[in-house]
C-alpha cells in the first residue's frame, strides 16, 4: 500500500504546469470517481506515439494509462482516487513526447469517435484485507498546494506511566515498516492517557515511491498490548478526547502533512 501526500479534489497549484493535460477533480461521496489528468491531442503518427508511450509506461509501474484513439487523434488519460506526485511526473514526461511529436492540443468541440482503446494497468500488489480492526485509514483536509494526506490512524489508551516507552517503541516500528511520518494527539488525565496516533509518509515521487505492509505493521502494534496495559479506543468521555497536539516524532514534507497552530 502507498500512503502519503496526494491530490484528489484540487490541483497541486504551484507545483505543476501543463501544456496539454487538464486536471479533472474527483467528487467523492455517492458520485465517487477517480481524479483525472487528461490530454486530447492530434499527432501525425499515432502508432509511433503509442509505441513511445508504452515504453515510457514501463518507468511508471504504479500508474494507470488509458488511450482512446480516433484516427490521428488521441485522448490520453491518467486517473486514480489518489494522484501522487508520480502521476503528475508521468504526465510531464508524456508532454515532452507530445512536444517532440509536434502534437496539437484539441478542445472538446472537435468531433471525436472512439475507434479503439488501449489500457495499461498499474502493477499493484494483490489486494489484501486489513486484518486489524483497530486500524483506520484516513484522509486529511487541504494542506500546502492543495495537498491531502493518506494515513493510518490508531486510537488507544494506557496508563500515563507507560506513555513515553510506548511512543519510543512505535518510532522503532515505523522505521522497520517504512513509515517516515509519525505524530500524535493526546490527552493526559489523572494517571491515564488517551492517544490518537497517525502514521504515514510524505510526497511519493517516481524515484522514491514507498510501500508499506499494513498488516505487518498492525501485527507489531498489536504485540505492544502484550508489553503494556494498552487498550484500543479511547477511555472516558468526550472531555478526555485527545485534541492536544500534534506532537511530532518522525516527519518529512511537514507543510504537506501537519497544520501548525
């Protein structure tokens, strides 16, 4: 699974600029749909461009690519429910090819009838159910350049006496399981503590895509219940809800992940 900084509802302003591609946001909810980067172009040699696109796709194994073809016109589409940096990098590389091919950008008023299509699926690991019920997968509100963040959240509580050691153990687990970001909110009351833990990564670029095994991570977190009197969920009422923080233990690309008060 890939976690970290992504875009879905809004374009990553000030990060990317496209000549051919347009960004179409996702809508979520009942109208759930992928966000898309789409280019509609005319080229002299469609077959030559398709061959070059297929070669380029081998360098972007985690991306989806769809080609709709009508003679010497193509609609090139990259879409997903989470567009990471490597999706936008892929679009930039495609634009370099389009410029070399002297492609002409077309608007929607030009007639287009799909004569054939080609789909190139991402190389993803087989889908696995999350085995641990205490794990929540959460998004975020908008951060720098309209970024969102996809993260693991774990709610738990334990006696305050063990809090520091627990946090240290979680840092070790993060380093073992390829998490570069770990921060938490807390609320200490009497001799007890409620915790809201977040685990994720930063921007996912082609040259440094990070994958995590959620179930391996979850198994190590669960084993901490054997070491500490740790319980999942929060203890007490809403007045003890862990809103103090965030406290940062591991961080990269901070401005894309955490809101500073």
